[in-house]
């Protein structure tokens, strides 16, 4: 039976009075006794003061069952089971007296659990139907619900509840007191010590030391806040690790800021190449935690820990790293136990391999003994295998190389810290234009070296970049480890010369193969062949051990995958490969590949390493090819040729001078075909003519798609150039670059006079909103009028607006925000409507080609120039064009005169120029009379298709003596212009324009117009 039906048959108003008889009435007082009052003492059918006998309980149960069975509707169970159900219900009610609990406990238990206990005490007899059993269980729950309601209304219940709560609280307090007694309590000494320790950590690690730089004007210690750069960490793959008990599931993302890794995962193994910023990150995390007080940081450099003996227990963390502060006994253990520690273990690669297994055991013991803390371990990529700490739940990440934005930020902060802002921009330009230099500057260490060398030379990098690579290799191969107090962590002790010998052989093998990586086995064979020539390693170590040392400590060679070896930067490969080629006398091998752009940097580095007579040979072979690219390659090589025959240098410069700077657009585009090498050689605007400046900007623009960084560095030098053609070139090449960057670096600095800016992409619209206002704008693409208005920071400053190829432009009403708009062009905006809504604007010029609706055109009274390319409505021009407008220029294009002809044209006696495009209907004599009636008309433009396709139109033309200027565009050279010459006797100027793809001599038409100046507008 449905529970709602049963509920109706066991209504509380009927059942409650019956059940109340099961319990004694309240006595006087609160009922607060020392011992709990059991239910057996409350029921009325037990004890000496009983008011009910067991037979009375059976009668009471019978009345409850009878009320349910005799109520209207379907009976809850078969009638022959009535006696059995009554007996079972009575036995369950009688079981109340056997429960070992009081009324407060019963209420806390709840009616369902109370009913369950009564069912266990008085189970239903075998043989009852399912309906009867269901009714019996439901009736028991219903009875228990009413019984508990009765209990809560007794006068002694509230008092007994308070007593129970008081007893429970007292018991809880006693247990807490006992726990506090057993647990050691940190006293105020811990807090006092931390107030000293945290500032100490923040001060000790608040600087960066740049090892290996000994230039006289370059400090080697920098404030951390100034020099720290947030790099990104990447995960090659995600480990399958469940969250630890009580721990949130670790967040998973492929790329994140390195200093936020521990926010996403409490245990991280961070890999990074030499100089990538691992130790600096450790310092930053320590300083940040110390200042915020979020965690207690322990910066533990392993190279220091292993020097002082066995790896320390927590109590010795501070003394092992030379901290002069003495913590209270047990302080570190209490911090770790509370999960408040940030443990930063730096430099797994800086300890011998044999010690790394012990280090892992040390870490395991600490993590298992003190779960809940944050742990960061750093290492170079090849020091330990993948998943080395995965069983301990460590997530493996790698520091990503610095991107262009990070390099720019680092350079800015470096020069800010060094108080040398005057050198910053010049270095950024060099990093953008010099590709091998940019490839080198991918981590903080190398960026710092480049900044230092640049400043040392007062804003110029070395005359030859060889010095830069020499300094970088010396720092990476030996000096950095030596100055950090490190010996060889494992394997042979290889000096700088031995390492260079091995590295350059590997590099040359890669250069010859045209690849940037080789197998580990191939690299071992190269090392094995070289070992007999190395006194320091011959007979002492095998090739595998030597190669392993190079991979681990050199900072130049790396193993990106298990069986792959490559150089951390391609530029090191080219430099070292060229060094070996020169030593072995293989310069002819290099020059034989000069046509391959991949060999450019190798050849340039070879010139740097070569002796003077070898340089003459290399440059001579490059010039002998007599091609622009190899001539420019020879010019680029001069940067590296410190000593060279003056005659050869002069010849290279003479040949290159014919190419750079380019003096025409055509020459500029040809120069760009030489490739990105050109960007390093292009001059700035100083001492250039306007034509040469335009040529340089065209070359850089063409190369912008392939080398945007280098091209941008060239173009930004011209952003203050006054020439209009140069400024137009700079504005027109925006689409080849990152919209935001180009806007900030170039566009926002341009003089806007007579200069259009075109926006084609959402990124350009976003960048436009951040620039100074542009009075002349073009928008191309599907943008609503609201989108266009929103992209302009100050709509009231816009005077000229061109909207091209825009299928989303509909209602033009939003353009009313351009309150100073003087000229509007709508080209291929087929759904544009609402021209009449532009009436409040000071609109003088309007170009339409085509729009959805021209009916509002008559509402624009201020137009002086109008161009229409679509059929005009009405039978007369005055039906479609604004009759009140003082038109001076009118263009009518394809289909414009299909319905109206030129009827009504004479209404605009202010016209001085009439331009007729490729019309599709003949001009009649009446049309020409309208033209002849215009008193001020002096210019007539006729598309050549009228002459070719509608010759009768010219035949009907009357003499128009007032026409002084004639233009005939789109000619293919076959047109007969004699009829025009005879009808336009007052001509002073004739301009002929060729149709694209056609050419003809203007001399064939000069005799027709003996009194006019005839010119050709070549397209």
C-alpha cells in the first residue's frame, strides 16, 4: 500500500492519545536524578506503580490496528491476518520496557532507529503476507515518531537534555586536557625565534649572484626583487598519483608560472639546464614565504650539505647551511610535524651520483615522517632518471626557456639595477636583429652575460661575436662551478680545453649531417675516438663516463630524450663546429655549402676563428658567386674579421653598397629575398634620403612575416621619420606583426598627419583602443557598427572612416558617435541601412559601393563629394541624390544610371567634376544636355569602357568648351580618342590610365591634344 495512504490511516490525532497511555504521567520536580532514568521506569505497564497490564497493551495495539483497518478505503492487509498483526504490534510496544536507554537517548537515536530496535525485540511471525509485514513495520515507525514527540513535550525532558549536554561537555574537556598534557606544547620561544629567523632568511636570500662575470663595470650581486623573473615550468607528461589522505587532488596543467608550482602540487621535482634559474627560484620561494609568513622556509643546497658530513636530521637543518641563529630544542621537528615547512632542496646534479641514492632515502624518510609539508627538489635534466621521485608523489616539471617577453623584461631590470638605462634599447634591438644572439639569450645566465658585455663596451657588443661565445663557454664549462665552490660531482676532471675539444667534434659532426641532434651511441663513438688525444682522460675513463660528465656539467650539451644528444642552443653548435672546421683546414667544405642558408652562421663563425689569409680565401669565394645573398653574407662576415686585407674589405663593402640601402621599392623587395641575414645589415634613418629610408622599411616589412623580431627592431628606428611615404609604409605593414607589440613599438609613435590606419583583425581592434587617437581609420572585415565604435578610444576625433568588405554592418546609426566625421566610405557592405541617421554629422564626402538601401541618401544635405556604384532609385537623379547638397564632385559607376540616366544632373550647378565609371547604359543626347548646363564643370573623367563598349555615347556628346581636365582610366591602348578631342577644345590636361596588365605608349595620343599636357598614369 502507498505510504501516503498508510499515513492517512495512522493519523497522529488518533494514534497519539492511545500511545500516551503507555507512559506514566509527569511527577512533580525536574526529574534530575543522579542516575539516568531508563525507559523501563517510564512505561506504565512495568513496576509497582503500573497503570496498564500487558493485556491492556494488547488491547491498545488492537485499537490502533482497528482504526487503520476500519478506516475508509482499501484495507492495508488481508482481514484474516488482523489478530497476528495486532499481537506482533503489541509485542513491539511492550519491548519499550526492555530497551537500555533513557528518553534523551531515545530522542537522539531517532524514530527509525528506535523502530528498528523494537522490530528486533518483537519480530513478525512467519507466514504473514508482504502487505501485513509492510503495515506492521510502518505502524511501528509511526508509533515511534509519536512516542518521541511525546517525550520532547514532557516537562523533565529539557532539563534532562541540559544535564546530558553538561555531562558530555565535561567529558570532552577532560579528554582535551589529557591530550594537552600528553602533547608537548611549544612555548613562546618558538614564536620569538621565528620572528628573528624569517627576516634573516628574507635578507640572506634577497640577492642574485652572477657567477663567471668579471667585467669591471658589472656588479655580481643584484637585489632579488629587481632581478627576479617569473619563468614558466612545463610538464612533459602527468604522473598518475592519487591524492594523499586528507589532501586535495593535485591540480594538473601543462604550463604554469614556476613560482606557483607548489600551490598546485605540494611535491615537485624541477629540472632545468645550467643557468636556467633553478637556484634563483629557490631563493625567491624562500624570500616570499619568509615575508608572507605562510610557511617556514628551509633552503638546503645539497652541495653544502654533503660537504659537512651525512645529510642532516631536521634539528641540524640550520647549522648545516651556516645559519648563525640557534632555534629552541625541537623547533624544526615541531614545524615539520605541524605541516608548516617549505623544504627547498637545491642541486641534485651538484653531488656525486653515488650520493644521490642516499639523498633519495633521506628525502623519503623525511617525507614519511613529516607528511603535509611542501617540498621542492631541483636538478639538471640528466642528473637523475625520469620518475626518480614519483613513488614519493613528486610531480616532475621543467623550466621553460625564456620567451621574447621574458628576455625584454630581464634586460630592462638588469639595466635598471645597473643604473644604465641608456644601453637598454640598443641591446634589445641587437637581440631582435641578430638571430644567433637571440638564440643564445634564452635563460637568465646567458642574458646576464650579454647585458654585461654590452654595457662593458658602452652599448656595443663585441666587434666580433667570437668574444661573446668565448666568454659564455668559459663561464659554462669551468668558471661557474669553480666560483660556486664545486668540484667535479662525478666522473673525470675535464679542463676547459678538453671539454672544448670533445664538444667541437660533436658539433662538427652535427653540422656536416645537417642535423641538430644525434644518438647517444654516435656521440659516445666520437668521444671514444678523441680520448687518446686527451692527456687528462686518456686511459683513465671510458667514453660513456666522459660523455656523461659533459652532459651533466658542461651546460652546453644535453640529453633531451633517453637516446638523443643535442646542444642547448643551435648557436653553440655552429660556433664549435666552425672552430673545429678551421682547426682541421675544412674551410672549403664550409664555403661549398654557402648557398644553403643553414650554413650562414657556421661560415660567419669560421671567419671569426680563421687566420687572416684564410679569411681572404673565404670572402673571395663568397664574392666570386656574384649573388646578392652571398655578397651580403660576405658583408656580415666582416663583423667577425678583426684582421683582414684592406683591399678585400674594401671590395666587399663596395659590392654591398650597391645593395644596401635599397633605393627603390623593387630593389628593396629583391634585397629581402636574401633572407633574414639582411636585417642585421640594414642601416638606421640617419643620413638616408627619403627614397632610401622607404627602401629600408619596405625590405624590413617584407621580412616581417618570417623574422618579426628582427624586422620590428629595424622599423621602430623609423617611427619618427617625417616622410609621408615612409610613415605610410610603417602603418601599412601592421598585419605582419603581433598587433599589440607593433602598436606600442611603432604605430603609437607615428605622426598621424594624412595617414590612414587599417584594422583587419580582432587583435588589431583591441590594440587600437590602447593607442592615441587616429583621425583616419579603415576597418576591414565582419564587425558591427557597435564593435567599430567600441574599438576607437575617442570617436569624436575621427574625421575619415573607411569600412570595407563588411557583411555584418547593418544599421549605421551607431556611427553617429563619430561626431567629427567628414568622410565616410562603405565598400562592399551589402546590408548597410540607415543613411538618414547620419544627418547630424558634418559629412562632406560619401563613397558607397554598394549598400542595401539608398533611400536615406537624400537626407544628407552637407555632401560636397558623392560616389555611388549601384542602381539609383527613381526616374531622376533628384529622386535619389540629396537635392540640397552643394555637390562639387560626383561619381556614378556601374548600373548607377540604368534607371535615371543623367536626368536632373543640372540641378547641382555647384558641380566642378563629373566622373563616369564603366556605365552599363548608353548616354543620350538629353543626358549630355544636362552636363552642358553645368556652369562650373571643368573636369570630366570617363572610364575607357564607355569609349570601347558604348561608342554611341561619345558620338552624342556635344562640344563642352568649359572642360579643362580630362581623365580616361582603364585603357588597353585600342581606344579612339579623336572624338573626345574635337568635343573638348578647352583641354589643358589629359591623364590616361592603363588597365592592369596592359601598356601602351602615350606618344600615340599626344597629337590628338596638341594644346594639352598629356600624361600616363601607369598602374
